[in-house]
C-alpha cells in the first residue's frame, strides 16, 4: 500500500512539473485584471488571439506553447493570456486591436497600448525571438509607429516598417509601401520588383499598374505562372470584395484592360455568375445563352453543368430547349451517364416523356458500367413509368 501511495505521489509531482514546462496562461481572469497584473509587474501582456476553427492556432497551442524553452522565456517576461476572438471579451479586443487574421500574436502594455504584433504560425526559435523583439523598445511596432509619425522617411526604415506592418496583418502596410516606392528611382531593380510583388494588394494602385506594364520583366524574374496567379488574384479581389462592388460596366472595363485577348469570354462567364448569385433567373438565362452562342463550349462538362442549372432554375420552355441542345451536344462530345441524365430530365420537364425514358435508361446503363450512383435517374424513370 505504501509503495502504491508513493507511486501516485511521484506521478502527481511529475505531472505538476511537466505542466509548468510551457507557457502559463492566466485563466478565468477578466481583461481589466490582466491589465492590472501587467501594470503591477511592469511586464507586457502576451495575448494569443485565436479562434476555435483556426488550424495554425491549434498547431501553436499543441507544438509551440508547451515547449520548455518557450515557457522559460514567456513566463519570465510576460503576463500570458489566450483570447478567443469570437467569444466574450475577445469580441471587443478583436475590434479594438483590429485583429483580422489568426493567430495574431499581440503584445500590449498595462495601459492597454499595443506595443507589437505579428500574425501567423511561428516555429520555436522565431517565436522566442518575437518575444525578445517585443521587449526591445527600439524594435517594436509601436517604436516604428513613433518614428514614422515623427517624419522618418528613410528608405531602409520604410522598407522595414512595411514588413512589420505587413506581418501585423491589419491592412496598414500599403500606405507605407507606396511611400517607399515613391522614393525609389527605378522600380525594376530586382529588390524593388520583389518588394512590389510581395506587398501590392490592390489592383487599383500604381504598383499593380507597374506589374502590368512590365509584366515580361516580372515573369522573367519570378516566373510566368506566379505572376499570372498574382494578377488574377488581385483582379478577383477587386471584383468580388470591393466595397462598393464595381458595376457590370466597370467589370467589363476591368477585364478589357487587364485581359484584352480574352476579356469577352471572361466577362460573359462573370455575367452568368453575377445574375445567378442575385437569384435573377431571367438575367442568368439570357447571359448563359449569350455566352454559349458567342463562345461555344469546348468542354462537355461545362455544357452539362449549364444545361442542368437550366433544368433546376428555369421554366421558360424556349430557354429549356436551348439547354437541351447544350446537353445533347455534351453527349456527342462525351457519352457519359451524367449528361444523358441531364438530357432525360430536360425532356421530362419539356413534357417529352418517351424521349426522357429513352435517355434515362441509357444513363442508368452507363452508370452501371461505371459503377456510379444512378439513384436520381432511377427516380425519374420510376416517375415516368408510373404515369
């Protein structure tokens, strides 16, 4: 019995020691109390701004925060707290400190002033160095803010400040990046091309226009695929996330400006998506018909998808007949169970039960041969044969 008791005691002691290895986060403590603790101890607060659904947040909590070297530094130098940005006081703090990305690793003094911040997952050494930077008054984001407010526009400083603001992930880096570029006489220097490519985040900017005008140089330096992806992403952001969103005419102009060789096709596809998202069935139908008349599809799947969408949302028989032509063309391009099923459903919706039955049976046979699910087609066939 004594041996068992001693064994349990040793286990308890071991667990207690192990629990102290990583960062000690204050628990069940109100934010005002955290601020008071920081003021009294003359330490900064380290706040892990996280959400429950964030993968990198979970990885930091699992792999980084429990490490002894991390705990040794952070427990000695900071008051540590974890805050769910979507719950309780976290909602207010997210708004106050403009938290947009997760995790954001934030350092705040006892007065509630933000001293330093970086967004994203960090490895052990980088995370410890982050803490050291936060504790160095000459290197923090707040120190850089002060230099900038005092009028420091040295190129090396603006470049470093852009990086720091970019890492803060609060959308504040663009203004500083533009000021840096205004001081550069040659934007096509390798270091400036890298700078532009990394920090440009707006298609309505001089930096983006520079990429477009000097696209061949950027592609030679960074690769065609990488540059094309960057351009497309920024234009996508402009179209879908601008507030207010551009009008259809403005969007046509955007496509025409940046994709002169294929803007008509891109704009046609966008109009289909635009009307569909609005729930404008008539507008969607007209846009789709115009698209496939002016730009015939080369892919059976694209035709089949459009035809099936018409089956689902369109009741106009003239429009349905157009969709039937697309579906039958899709079958000619690739005789598959899914497009035969679409033909069957369109015939049924048009009141042509005999032809619907023929294509339904054909679709089921093809599905069986492929080992595919044909439940929807069977339901249609049962409905036809029941009448």
